[in-house]
């Protein structure tokens, strides 16, 4: 029994620890493409395929480059109607606002 305890202590002392691959991230939404994909994932269940008419979607950063704003675009010559709009926190991917103009 004494040898077993000593063996366990030795193994615990000299066994390699598993590496922790976790890295703190400062931006889960690093670029326009990602912001647009997140926006689409939110918009489609809410507004349906009708948002296809609002493509292309455009993304830009506001608030000292901390919030993505993604919007749809109206077709040329179209003066009536609205487009989807979303604000996404760049750092943690929180959805701050979702609307659709009329």
C-alpha cells in the first residue's frame, strides 16, 4: 500500500499537465463578413426570405470600432420600403438592436 501511494505521488508530480488552449479574445466578430453572417442568422428567422430583397448587406463599425452596424440596401429607384438593421457588439457578439424599416 505504501508503494502504491508513493507511485501515485510520483506520477502526479512528474506527469505532464494538459495544455489549456483557451485564449482570451478581444473580438468575436473580427470583420464585415462575420458581422453580416451573424446578421443573416438573426434576420432570417425573424423576417423570413423577404430580406433577400435587401441585399447586398453592408457592415460598418461605430462607437470607437466596438459595434458593428449591418444594414440592408434599397434597390435603385426604390423609394418605398425598409431594410433590416442590426447592431452587434464586436467584442462579445451580443445583439444590441434589431429592427426593420418600413
